[in-house]
C-alpha cells in the first residue's frame, strides 16, 4: 500500500499542525522559567547547558569575504584557473578563496558557453529560414 504522493486525501490536512508545533505550545507557559533554570545551570558549571546557551547567543563564525587581487589574471578561463592554482601554491590566496574564485570561473564559463550556443542556434535557424524562403516553403 502506497502512502503520500498525489492520491486523493494524501498528506497533512490544510490548517493542521505538525508534532513540533504541538510540543512547542506545551513548553510556551514554562518558557521563562525554563530559560532562567538553564541560565542557572550554565552559571553553576553544567557544560552541556552552557554550550546550548552559547550556541543560541553567539552564532557560528563565518568567514568574511574580502576582495583579492591576482597579478596577471588574464587570458582564457583555463589560464585564469591555472593562475588561481599558482596563487594558492604560492601562498597569495587561501584555498577557500581559490575555491570561491574557481566556482565563479566555472559559472562564468557556463554562462559564456550558453550564450555562444544560443547565438549559434539563432544563426542556424535564421539560415534555415532563409533557405526555406528561397525554395518557396512557408
């Protein structure tokens, strides 16, 4: 017997709440007391509670992107990729920075390729239309 999917009546009914929402509502009247208790335990040295509190207060550190400059960053996309690898090997940029630049180069390559293909298809379609017009076909 299959469950879910697109059969009639499958899935959660509109307006119904999920289990997490129901549990969250059970905690709501006690939320202030629970938070105060957690703080008290954390201050008393409970490592797990302290970690949980700090995880909520202090978000994970994320790297901040800063502009990078690469000397001789010109040429084809392949040459630019080689230059990025040389920069990592030479300690000019970090591996994370190189990863970001390579991802940008890859995206640029796909955009360039798609643009070129669109132009080629359009030119072929126009040439075919011109040939059909010369032959007298609609």
